[in-house]
């Protein structure tokens, strides 16, 4: 896979602006592992190899077990592997990412509202939207995952 455009160098101010949103989310008070799990799930839905590699590596460095990582895409079937907040965040990530299909039904909003406060839901939704943007950039411009660069070296 050849990179189409090195968007980080071509539009550094735009990339920096996205980084500012990422920084906001990082300081929002949402748990960093919860956020990384959401980023990973959004990237799975979108098929973003670069982000799948990045967030899997990040979660591994944070001590998340391989068994949990393997079950992110089937979290509904994983029982107690994911806690209540993680399950609610993953469900919200799925419905928001698939908005054209789901139209985000009231029952989905109620479910996330049962677990998160209003600001947390807004911040979580910003994080989901940001990851969808990063996925579209990486996929559209063919940003290679670190794993493929390492394998080619």
C-alpha cells in the first residue's frame, strides 16, 4: 500500500487542530482505556488498519490483556470481560459510527444516559466523531500501519 498524500505534512494546521480535539478528550475525565477501546471499536467498524494497529499497541502498553483485545469486536458476547461503562461506550460508539444506518434511536441514547452523565456523553460523542475523522484520513490517504512498515524494514 502506497501513501496517497502525507496529510500530516501537507496540512499541518488542520492536523494540529484535530490534535487539539484529541487533547481535549484526553483531559475530559473519561477513562483512557475506555477511550482507547472506543477508538479501537470505531476503527474496526471502519476497517482502518493504521488506527487498529495504533490503538491495539496503545492498549497493550496500558496493560490490557490480549483476550480482551480479541473480544472487542464481539463485546456483546464477552460477558464480564467488559464492565458496564465499557459496554455502554462501545454500544454508543457503534450506533454513532453507523449513524446513516441507525439514526441513533432513543433507546440507544437512553442506554448510554443510564451509565454516563451529559458531559461524558458529549465528550464520548466528540471522541467517536474524531476517530471517525482520523479513520477517514488514514484510509483515504492510505496511511500504512506501523506493523507493515516494521515488516518491510
